[in-house]
C-alpha cells in the first residue's frame, strides 16, 4: 500500500487533527497536517520504506510506516490507531508488522520518536522493547521529542 492511497487520507487527517489538539498551545492551527506532509509519500515506498493500513471492512482503523533513516536503520512514523478503535492492541500489531517488514528489507535497527504529550505511545514503545534515548527522569515537556531505538536482530 502507498501513503498516496485514498484509504490512507482519513487516517492521516485524523492523526494531524490529534497533533493539533494535543499541542494546540505549542503550535499554530494546522501544524499537525504540516507535520504529516513534512515527508513526501514516496519516502515510505519500497525498497527503502513501507506504509501499512489495518482495515476493518473498507475502513482504515490503524496504520503506520517506516522510511530509511540510514543504511541500517528504519525510522518508524505515523503509527496511529483511530480513537474509536483504541485499547484493542492494534497499534502493537502495526508496530510488530513494521518491525518484521523492516527486518525483511535488511534493516537491523528501528528508530522512532514520540511527542511529550503522547504517553500511550511512550508506553507502547517501552512495552515493545524500545530503549529510550532520553533521560526518563525529566518531565516530558522538558525532554521534548522522545527518541527510541530497538535492534531488529533476533
């Protein structure tokens, strides 16, 4: 699948809307969509990337992507589950599948970031074996973006 697929649009729009809501006091309205558009859709195309959607029927309920960070590292982006479908492990399924596909494409490491107001994402990455690359004793707002890494080797 491609990030240009019409099925991706509602999920990416909803992700941008949530970014705007969570970070309203830190951004100009519409910055969430600008963040989504910061990377061209082609950055997530094979052979260096991947874009996934999890559908229920014809409705996208969760998704994610990765792109090349460097020769050995896939940078995971856009891991998202629609608010109506959270709490069912869908984000964990997407994360695991992205890791699997990145390893199959030759990457040996995954890198990702979460914002300071995304505690559920931070919890997901910690539960999934990611190593925080920041001082966890600091307040989230002081840290800013929360970087994580994980080896994709068994």
